[in-house]
C-alpha cells in the first residue's frame, strides 16, 4: 500500500500529528479508520466547543464592560444633577436669608421711627434752650453784662 511505501515498508501508520504510531497495525484497517474518524469528530467538536465558549466569554465580557460604562455614565449624570440641586438649594437659601435680613431691617426702621414720633423731646433737645415763655435765656457775656 502507499502508506507502507511512506513508512519504508513498515506496518506502522502515521498518526494525526505526522508521527509514526508503532502501536497501530494494519490488522484491522476498517477499525482503525473508524477510530480515526471518531478521533477527528471529537477533535472538531472539542475545538468548536472551545471556540463557542471563548466567543461567549468575550461577548459576556464586552456586555459587562458596556453595562459598566453605562452605569458610570448614569452615575455621572446623577452626580451632575445632584450638584445642580445643591447649588439651587444654596441659592434659594441665600435669597431666603437675604429676604429675612431685609424684612428685619425694614421692621427695625419702622419701629425706630414710631418711637421717635411717640416720645416727647427730652432735656437734650432744642426745647431746653427756651424759657417758659418761649424766649431764649441771655447768653453769657452779652446783654447782662454792664460796662464799667
């Protein structure tokens, strides 16, 4: 046979890897052919299974990375919205505090003006410079002083 010529007339056959397999004999060539076919099918199935598994792992990893990226983007948007709400709350609080300060100042001014209008002048005003008849007392050094 041609395989005998390739191996130098030896009864051993070539294995899948191209090495001589001394345990294989041509005693039952049909059995050996079936074994080789099963071997080839198992190798193809194992390689296909491995390829499918690797594809699934890569796809799963890509999906997880995409989900992670989307989660990061969502969290970034939420953080920005949170910061906006904080700034808005701070601005509203400042407006509220300013309004309270303005209202306080206005009420304080109103109360002070009401007190001035209600109270009669005390001894420190211009009325203390008048006599009981509304005339002013003589100034020192003038009018009451006689020349000598």
